[in-house]
């Protein structure tokens, strides 16, 4: 059960001028959606590359640490673009999203768990990526990959719960 104040917040947010501009414009919503997807592509693409490298799959010419160092900035640029675009998309129909079980699962459970693991992996990468990748790093890469697949699954399920 969703608290009435949360839905009231959603109604308030979706009636802000910027949210109405996104929701009612012929070009703004598709532009914001494309921006969100571009950020997601950067974020998820760089994350998947790093996780696969930790798991010993893919690029064998660089250590996981070398790949991480190259992709780190692009990873977080993608994240912030995705968050900005996602917030604007959310604001266009906030009250509807706040009662959608797939959206609540994605934003309230899966993304926080995946993001915490992502940050833990990044903090440990200096230790894990220098020598033979330890088993715990391989498992962490696999678990993070599964978390992000779950996030994407929840995201594409949102329209089916509308």
C-alpha cells in the first residue's frame, strides 16, 4: 500500500512546469527518453565490460584494473545522464509511477542494491584487478551483472503494470 502523501508528492511533482513541458511537448519527451537511454547505454555498457573482465570473460589484453581505469569516468558520466533523464521522465507521470509495482521494485529495491555493490566493486578494484582475479571478485562481478539484468527487466515491465 502506497502512502497517500507519496502519491500527493507525485501529483505535485508532475504538475511542475518542467514536468508539464516534458509531458506535453511533441519533442521533449522523446528527446529526454533518448538522453536517458544514452546515459543508460554508457552506464550499463561500461559496467558490463568491467564485470565481464572481473569474471575473466572478454578482453584479455588488459587487466580488470586497467579496463576499470579507462572506463571509470565514462561509467559515472553515463550514470548521471541516466539519472537526470530518468528523473525528468519520472516527473512527467510521477503519481502513476509511484503506484507501479515494477517501478517501485526497480527504484526501491534493485537499483539501491546494485548501486551499493557497484560502489563496493569499484572500491575493491585496485586490490582485485592487479593480480590473478580472486574468486570473490569473479562472484561479485557475476552478482552485479545479475542485479543490472534484474533492473532492466523491472524497467521494461513498467508499462505492463500501468
